[in-house]
C-alpha cells in the first residue's frame, strides 16, 4: 500500500469501527458485517466530502434561524444517503436519523484519540510526510 493511502485507510477503518459501535448503541441502525461497515465508511467519507458541503450551503438560512440545530438534519441526510448506497447498511426511524451521526462522530473521535495517543496515526502521517519530501 502506498504511504499516501495509509491515512485514508486508517480513517476509513476508524469510521467502520465507529459504525459498528453505532450499530450496537443506536436502535434503527443495522450493519450486517464488517465488510459492509468498511464500504459504508468509504461512502460516508465520500458523501461528507461531496454532498454535505452543498447541503450545508443550501441550508445556511435554516441553520442560522435554528442556531445551528438544522445541521443535525443535514448530517442525518448524509448518513441516510450513505446507508442507501451501501449494501448491508440500513437506517430506519427518526432516532437513527438524528442520533446515528452524533454517535458516529463521538465514537470516531474516541477511537481517533486512542490511536493518536498510541502514536499509530501520527506514525502513518510521518510516513506520508517522508514520502512527499524530495530526496537530496
């Protein structure tokens, strides 16, 4: 695996592990297996990078009026889009729509902090930085 793909792979892995936690904690979120969680992790990254900025810009007036609370709806929409696209990943109900992305973010932050404290993620970033440095 090229060193530049390692941070992307680790982020996808963290998202997949976080999705498995969401599956256990939030009623209405169902993930059939770990491979489905990996695919869903990739799709969540793609949706958050491409669709979410557009939705956030379009919903800016509603976000201002609701003092930011409408961003929960935008996150739920992106979460549901990823569930629609990923086989083996389903989101059913309002609780899953609202709480799924919140728990996903919380679990992802905890797992990311755990790996960062163990210098696993920072080591992969150092590998990436070394690969980008020109040799003299």
